[in-house]
C-alpha cells in the first residue's frame, strides 16, 4: 500500500531491532479505502477491535464513518503507536532508495 500522496512525517528506527519505518502525516487514503483492514496492516490492534465492535454493533453501517475517521486520524495513530513501542526519529540523513 503506497501512501505517496501523503507528506512524509518522519523516518523512525527501533533502537533494538534496527527496523526502519516511514511515517506520514495528513490524510490517509489507504486508511479511508481499506478501513479496518488498513488498521490490521499497520498493527493498530486496539483501533481495529474498537472498529470491529462499532461495525458489528451497527450491522455494518458504521463502516463508512469509521473509514472516514481512519482516513483523518490513522497516520497519527500509527506514529503514536510506533513511539510507544520505542521507535525513535532518525535524525541523520539516510538513503532509503
């Protein structure tokens, strides 16, 4: 899932595993179009479970407003989750391509 339309927020790196992740800011088009599936892809399990309960509780009608909320807030949730897991912003110049 490419998020090339979004502005890159930061590159983050886990201090122990060395895994590098690109985070984005702004609206997430994949989050809008794929909704809760995008949450699974980004390992945002808490939000996925909340979304599943909302969708099931509204017999599927909640999918649309949920997907819109994911579009607006998904990138922010992903960034906060990575920071909580210990990822740190990469400050030096890194060639990712």
